[in-house]
C-alpha cells in the first residue's frame, strides 16, 4: 500500500512539454499512484488537474540574447517556485525539456539541500553542444529520462543515472497514416494540395520567422497556384499575432492562407495541420520529430539573434540541428539555418518536395526511423521515477 500521497513538481515551457507532461500524469494515475501535480504546466496538464502557479508562456524564450531580455522575470519565477517548495516540499521535481530553466531549478534544490529528488525528462542536448554541462547534470540531477537510446549511452559514459523511456508519440502515431483522412478531419478538400507553415509556437519565433514563411508562401503562390497554405496557432494570442503579420500582405495572398487555432483542451492543432499537409515547412525543434513520425515531407529552418547564433555555432558539436537528421546520423531533411533561411531558399526547398520521387524518398526514411523508435527495450518512465522513492508503491 502507498503510505502517503506523492507530490510531484513539474515545469514545462512549451507545447511539446505540455503534451509529454499530460501523458506522464495520466500514466501515474493509470498505474494507481495517489499523486498530486504542481508547478508550471500547459493547458492540457491544467485540464487534467495540474496546479500551475505561473503561465507556461513565461518560459517560452529561445536564444541567449532573448533569454537575457527576460532574465529578471525568469529568476523571479524560479525563486517563487523554490520558496513555495521550501515551505512545502514536493517529493520529486521533474523538469520537462526547457533545460536552461529546469537545470537551474534542480541546482538550487541541491544547493538548498531540499528533500526533493530531481529528474530531467527530455535529455538536454549535451551530446550536441555545451558538453561541459554534463558535470552539472551529474551533480544536480538524480535521473535523466531520455527519448532516444543514444542519449542514454552518452550519459552512461559519464556515470549519470539515465533511463531510455522512448517517445510516446512513436507508439501513439500509426505507421499507416492516411493523408486524406487527416485533410477531412480539418474540413479540407481531401484531394487538395496543402503546405503547412509552422514558424514556431513562441511569440519571439513568430515575430522572427513569420515573415520568412509568409514571404516564401507568396513566392510559391505565383508559381504553383494550386497549393493552399495552413498555419496553426496554439492559442488566440498567437493567432492574433499571425493575423497582424498577414495584414501587411495583399488580399490575394491572405486568401490562400488559412490560420487554424486549437479547439478544445488538447494542444493538437499543430499535429493536425502537419498531418493534413502534403509538405511541411517548420521551425527546427521538437516539432520536426512529430512531422517525421507523421511521415510527411518537410524542410526545416531557424534564425536566432545574431549574437545567440554565433555563440551556439561555436559551442555546437554535431553537424545537424534537426532531430530527424540527428537520429539518422545523416541529412534526411534540408536545414536552412540563419543566413540560409531566406524566403527564396525556403520556397526552392519546398518546390523540390513537390516532386513525387523526392517526397517519397524522404517519407520512406521517416517510416524507417519511426520503426527504429518503436524499440521494445524502452523503460516505463513512471517506474523509473518511482525507483527514486523506494518507499512508494502503487495503490492496491
């Protein structure tokens, strides 16, 4: 029998973390664990009963310079959480992605000698860049939950406790995925041609990358008038931001672009739009993994503040930025980074994927990698976390 209710603190900073967080919450409850969750959560987690002390958007910043602009607010949020947990400690803190924030929370927990186990869910990309961070992770993190087997192998070399738990989307998304059914789900013509444009889910990303995708779409419309364009918006604020950008374009451009907003509690409009698209153009990040698991042809891009980019470029240790290329160990999808991320280049790469053969080659590679991620050797994240608390058992 379980002795007392388990208290778990979770912090997420974006939609992908919210999705992983709500799946983890459900997994705990499905296994009969008496548990309450608190911290910083997204709309899906809150709908599941999560107590969120701050909105998820406060952590949605990318890049070194961008973070510096919001550093006072980020420190205030971190300190507010820690003050609360000093008064009433949770048993376990699970930082989901957002490593720049979450690793600092874990470090403070250890410095304050709070009786809280620390877990990082989604490995920080230390195998890719800033490899020196592994020493801090070893000192401050009791367990890393890895999405990919090569990450666990990396941490084992440094004697960091790690579990390969796989990505829940790999088993959730089907290997046989009908694009016609996906188009119908969004009320689109199932024989129509659609291009998904995903400039990111953060305010700063849409500000920086929105004009890039809209300019590329304008170029493509002139050459390929049969194509329609779809842009997902995770909430009303992002929808208004995208529509404000669109207002600067001619009516004939606006008429070809549909902005779709989330309906209901699930943050799934991005996935629905990607699934319904013949081609996807998206900002580099965790969404590229989702696009790969949907088996859609894609091109990825990213632009950071000039200083952020040059610092990161100096620190990066691998030849690729996007998860599909990192997993494959070779270039499967085209990456347009910083100066290469121009409307002209983006429109040309999308055009290449209009060719059936090029698109099919990429799709087959996506399916192969999807099968690889359906690894039966993955561990249950709930049991891996509970192993940190030997006196905790499932409810009878």
